[in-house]
């Protein structure tokens, strides 16, 4: 656990330009504290200890604002940026080197006692407020736009945005240094508007119609 914690602190230093020291990250960053307490709760959960795992989880949520069920599986170097409002359900799996922004929910859509929460594979970025629901997979190297609602599995190295989330980029993934560049995500609605305007201009030219004046 100590080595995993050291790795996590190093990952935060890499991705957070606001940090001043490793000690600051270790003692003050909610994502680090939440994962440390979750690791304790998860061990108790796997050992079949009653009550205590959920008690540790409640303490962690009170201290950090991050709610991770003790049954969830969290990998190495998972960064929870700010962390407030993050909810991770019982059967969720988060693999290594995942970047999770505040307000993200990894939720379930079934009352069955089966795998009902998502799996987030390595090197993914989950934007602020994203909701990823059900037993689906966000494949390795993918990015989910802020406030998107994902209800279907996402292919590897892809970008999805919207409600419900739609595939807007495939095969590109998240390049080194662009993890924080949420302003550069594709806008499928805006792109579609541009395409329709271009088609309308072609039709007007064929009909010999002058484009409308912008002047009142």
C-alpha cells in the first residue's frame, strides 16, 4: 500500500501545476486521502468483515466529499482532481492511470447482484460531471467530455460527448500533455450546423439565390 501511495503522489505532482510539495499532496489532497481510506475499506470488504468497510467509507466521504463503495476496484495512479462529488459504485472497476474530474458518477442501472457498474480501462480521462452508467466499458485511452451521460461502451482511444454520449472521435485517444484540454473536445452539434450551412450555400448557388443580408 505504501508503494502505491508513493506512486499516486508522484502522479499528482505530474498532472497538477498548482501543487507545491509532495507533503501537501499527501496530507491535503482529497483524492489521495479517499483512495487510502478506500484501500483499507476494500481489504476489510474482501475479508468479509461486516459493517466496518462501510463505516470507513462514510468517514472517507465526510472528510473528502468522495464516495467510493468498499467493493469497487481502484487501480494505480488514479487521479481524482478536486474530487468533490465523485461517486463510484460497488462493482465498478477503475484501471491504472485514469484521470477523474469532480462530479463524476460511475453508477449502476440494475438491482441484480451482478456486475452492474462500469469498467474504466487504463489511461482514460473522465470530464467534470460525467455520468457513466451500467455494466459498460470505457476502453483504454478514451476520453469522456464534461457532463456527458455514457450508457454504451466506448471503443479504445475514442472521445465521446453529449447526452446521451456520442462518438465524435475514434482512434486519437488522449495524447501526452492534453489531459486537461477539455476546451479542445469536438463539438458534434456545431460541426453538423457548419455542414448544413455549407450544403445550403451550394443549393442557393444552384438556384441563383442571393444569400440573406446580415444588415437589418
